[in-house]
């Protein structure tokens, strides 16, 4: 008698491992990101016009980001970090002070919400998993994706690795489209135009971003 097919991973295990991304402190974290961007810009003596010229984002968008009217997506944050000569982690989760870190589930930092530059509707929420390591070049995040018809693609330096924990994820990259299930993963250069969304309902992924 043939044994029934088994799923590649135990999804319940990952649910126990990751839990839910708590959005109760989203507003506070979103304000911190806007404040960090504005502070770094002012420290460098850059005007909004100059930052606009460096990044390609219009001044109105930059004003909305700094005032926390919209929450920048990770690709936008990476572009801003390069223009401001700042490490990515200073904008995402602040500068760490430790040589290493072990983050217990109950010790994870609150999440931040990100929205499309064309719409304030939340596109995804993310939580840094290793915010306390000093001088890190990778950012490990747990990301909750939402289904979205607005496929605003991101292009920036660096590399990305994603691993689907829960739900179904659509990766549009270059001319290709991939539907990823729990246990599937993808690794790509961030210089290729890409966008990640949940196919139907919310989906959770582990993302590791290297900003070159």
C-alpha cells in the first residue's frame, strides 16, 4: 500500500516558531523610521531637493515619508540609506552594539508597516530578528505580506533570500512570475526589478537582505 504524500514541511511547526507579527506598535516604529530619515538627511546637510536628485523620489514623496504619512518599503529604505551614506540597519531598526545576538521569540522587536508609494494602504509588515548586532551587513526579517493589486517593483543594490513560512507568495522578478508555497525559497540579486505579494490572504516569509 502506497503511503500518502506528506507535505515538505510541518506548517504547524513554523506557526509555533514564528507566531503572529504584532502590529500593535506599528505607528511608533513607523514614526521612528521617518524621524531617522529626516535626522540623517539634516546631519548630512541635504535639502529635500538634493535628496530627491540622489534617489529619484520626488520631494512630495520624501515629505510624506519623513512626516510618516506613508511608510517606505524596504527597497525604498535601501535606496535612502545609500543616498544618506548610512548603514541599512540605522533606518530599519537602529544601530546595534553587540558582537552577536540570540533573539528569543518573546524578545523580538515590534514590527513596522510598509505601504506603496502610490497608496497608503499597507503592503506588508516586517520585524527585524537581529537588531542588536553592531556593523552587520545583512538584515534578517520576518515579513507578513498582504495581497495587493498594486505591484510596485523595487530595484536596488544588494541581494535577497526569502523562505516561505506560511501562505502562498507571488514573486514577480524580471519577466518571470513564481508562485511559492511553504518550504519554497528564492535567492536573487536586488538589481533585478522585483515585487513580493501574498497571492490571496496574508503570508509570512523569512527574508535576509544583504545591502552591498
